[in-house]
């Protein structure tokens, strides 16, 4: 049970996720500072107030409906999302695309070398199969036997049948 837990904890996905949470928490301060210290003062300089909490307040039966609070939250969300996109996502996307463009050229040559090696291995295996294939060996032996018979038939002396080697071949090939 502890081995399984240790495997789960040390697996790459869990460690990566934990690292992302820690870095995300630390980066929250950066984004908050950007929004509160740079972007919101720019908005308040153009609109006149740093937030919209008191904007569009409607009172019904002594209850206030504050649309400005929703508007402030929406503006804050858009500012944070824009800051994250333009400060992190867009530069990282450009960096990854540039890295992929640089990496494409050498990969093609490596793949070509791998394909060449695979073809050579295939050809060598094919040659070995032809040499060790029993059917191929049998057809080769039959061709040699037929060539020997033709040579014997063409020879005028016929001494092969009387030699020990000739008799052994006749026994092997069933001529005796």
C-alpha cells in the first residue's frame, strides 16, 4: 500500500501539478500588483474612480442592488486575464513556435537516417531468411543434385558411381 502511494506521489504528473500550484500562487502577487498598481490607476484616471462599486445602484424596498460591484469584478477579471495573456501566454506561445521551427530541420534528417537503417536491417533479415529457410535450402540442394546428375550423365568415364563419394551421394539421394 505504501509502495503504491510512493509511486503516486513521485509520478511526474503529481510533481508537475504541485509545482504549478506553488508557482501560480507566487505569480498571483505579480498579477495583483500589475492590476492594482498599474491598470486600475489608469482606469481611475480616465473614469474618475478606481472601482465601480457605487455605479448603477438601484434601491428597491430598502434593498440595494449594486450592479457596480459586478462591473468592478468583471473589469478586474478582464484585466487579470489580459495581463496573464499578454505577459505570459503570448510570449510563451511565440517561444514554443520558434523552438519547434528550429527543431523541425534536424528531426527530418534523423528520421531519414532511421528509415535508411530500417531498410538495411530489413534487407539483411531477408537475406538471412533466404539462407536459413528450409524450403530455399531444399530447392538449392535439388538444383545441386540435378547439376551433379547432368554432369555424371555427360561424363564418359562414369567413375563417380564407383567412388565412395559417388556411392554415398547415391544413397543419400535414393538412387541405390
